[in-house]
C-alpha cells in the first residue's frame, strides 16, 4: 500500500514540475501547471482514502496485479507474515505475490506397438513409495550437528546424484561434497544414523499416485510383479509394513544386499537377480524407475524401462531419460491395454 501511495505522489510531483509544452496540454503558463498539479493531487488523495478504507485502487498497481497474475492456491505456498497498514492485514488485499506456474509435461511414449512382457519390476523408493521427501529431510537432519562449516547441507541437486544407488556409495560422496572429513563423521556412521532416523517417516509415507492400482491391474492380467530395490531387505520390510496391500501382491522382493548382488545400480545385477527368481527372460521384463541410474541398470540388463522422474530434482530433465521407452509424470498415465501385451 505504501508503494501505491508513493507511486501516486511521485506522479503528482513529476507532472506538476513537467517541462513545457506537454503533448496533451498545449497552453503555457502557471495556470496549466496548477491545474495539472491539482488533478494529480486529487487522484493521490482518492487513492489514499481507498487504501485506508480497504478497497483496491481501480486501475492502479493492485488492479493490474489482480488481472495479470495467475491465482495461487494457499495450499501450494507457505503462509506469509501478516503485514499491517492502518490496522488492516495487507494479506487480505487483492494483491498476490508473483509465482512461477509449473507446466505439466506431456507423457513420452517411445514404442510403435505394445511390448511383449512377462514380468514387471518396480523400484521402491521414489517409484512405488513417495520416499524422497522424507529421505531428503532425514539426510539433512543427521548432518545438522556437523554443520560447523555452514556447508553441511544436502541440496536437491546433490540428492539427485544419489537416487537409486546403494548407501555404501552415496554416503562417502555426500560427506565429501559437504566437506565433512572421516575423523568427524565416517560414511558408515552417517548411513547408520540416517537409517535410524528414517523409520520416523515411514508411517506417513504414501504410495505414489497410481501405484497400487497399476500393480493390481498387472496381477489381474496375469503378469508377474516384483520389487527390485537397492535398499537392504530389512529397510524394505520396514517401509512396506505400512502398505501390506501392496506387499501381498508382489511375487518376490529383491533387495540390494543379497549375496548375488555384486554391484548396485547402474549395474543390472538387481534386475537380473529378480528376473532369475521370477523365472523369466530379462528381455521380457519391464522396469519402472525414477532415477537415471535405475534406467541405466534396466537397459544394461536388456530390459524395457518406464521412467518416472521426480520433478523436485534436476535429474527430472527429460534428457537424462533419453533411453527410456516411456517417460511419464506418474503411473496413472500408464495404459495396460495400449502399452503392453502378455506373452
């Protein structure tokens, strides 16, 4: 409101002291200036009275903002502090802050005909389970006591480089990027503290949109389904304990800590082990993954892949999923009838 008043008073000053002649006021002399100043002063006074009375100035900055800016849902943005003017909250005025409008990505379907499939393998974290938000918070909470340098914070850019990989691999990289030396915190201790923190988040972690319905549809159509995750078996069991309806639909659960898994994603070991246990050929499998490392692992195993990028991370760039057979916003966009056929 103060900026509106300032704007009007500035216009008053500039017009009353404007050089002559002006295009729309051709008369010269004191009378013209007095009249121009009086008119602008009246406009400024009306604007101030409207603001004090709680009404937006018609045609002023508030009205322009209301016309040109998109409406922003209060559920999609944090609450703002209540700014006051003349005893009235400015949050109640019809002025909304500028916000970026996200665009919905078009699904990318890169097949010419339905795929011949026997089994479907699902990554867990970020694919079946909305895991990464809680994981991101826990990874940072554990680092807080070691934040003496001010750099011990995991960004979403850094988080994007570890998705789909084993803890023994990403812990060392995070600590190096945060400049935390092993004498302060070892990678093994970091993983231990992180795993101890994560169970606090499990009870409230929802399934990803469309996940349960898709798995139910696959089972009803006669496909074999499995979880193929880099996580340890105990960790998988703790997470899925809160989603028994999903777990009971799975033919097998393939964790990343089984002895036959020599290397984590982007190696294909986890997917190949799952296919072997299901008794199907790798080339007859479709993998659902949210990370480029998972995509690379699926392709290295000669499998089809449906990518589900997490829009919070830089890896959501479609170019990182150029080899995927599908790139979707969610499993809700996957059509069983159009995209796959059972062998």
